[in-house]
C-alpha cells in the first residue's frame, strides 16, 4: 500500500499565520494610536491641557486609559504629540501648494491666502496654540520634530524671496523667518479675536467680511515686499537706541 508523505504543511500554514499576525497587530496599534491622537486633539482644543481628562479621551477614542499611557506615557506627553501632529498637518498642507513652481508673486499670494484660510477653517489650531502659549511653549521647546518641520518652509520662503528679488518683483533684505511670523500673525489675529473685533467695530460675521479681511492681508504683505517699499523704509526716522 502506497503512503503519501506530507511534510511541512502544518508548519508552513502556521508560519503564514504568524507572519500575518505581526503586520495585523502593527496596523491595529497604528489605528488605535491615531484614534487616541484625534480624540485628544478634540478634547485639548475644547478644554485645554489642564481641563482635559484622560477618561474623556479614552471614551472618545473607544479605548481604555491603559492604552493611552502605554502609547504616550502621560497626559503631558500626549499633549506634546498632539501639538506635533498639529504642525505636521499645516506643514503638509503648505507643501501641497507646490509654491516652488509658481511665479514669486503668485507663490507669495497663495501662501498668504492659504495661511488665512487655514486658521479660518481650523479653530482647533488656534485653541491648541493658544493653550501652549499659556504654558510658556514648554512642550514645543522640547520637540525637535516640531522645530524640524519649519525648516523646509523657511527654506522655501527664502527661495521665493530670492527669485522675486532677482526678477525685480520683491525688495531685498527680507528675512524669511520674520516674514512668515508677520504672515502668520496678521492672519491669526483677526480669526482668533473675531468675536471681540466684530463687537467693537460692528463687523458682521459674514463671508463677505472674511473675504475682505483676507484680501487686505494679502495686499499688506505684498505691499511690504514691493521693491519701492525698501526705499520708503530707508527714509523712515530711526528709533533712538
């Protein structure tokens, strides 16, 4: 009677299952971590670091508190991770603008308009940054990731400025970091203080008012970048030291 010899079938099947288990576990862990970050972003934006409870994050993320501490260590570390993701999202959105392939004027106008639109459409961004400033920026100061995210943006702005200067479209001597701070500040202030500004100046909270402010912001920054602006600035009286 002939015998059929089967070797390795069970082990191979077992190996396949074992090989699939680790990627599945990795995917599940990544998905859970992502849910925690999204839930934490909403809770921190709504209640701030001090007012947020891990229980609330766990409930929103549909997980237990132990998993949050496992992945992030502490509420402070989780807040730091949320801030990093917050900056990653805006930097990624800026990269999608593809500013390097536009004329200097168009690229700068696009960046300014985007900056205004982003804070308008992401109130959680303002809430989280405001809260971090109330804590003295301590979480971001320890985040190498958050600082590194800004370097490509600064380099891109510098490249746009250099091209604009070479074409005679922009003034010389503009610091890219100071320029971006000015863009971010002028865009942020109106949105962050819209309720009080609307009350003080009787500005209705309409799309028309928002669009008018957006256009004003673009004109202010582009006006500063004009070549003749540097000559005007040179004639300003010096501030006594």
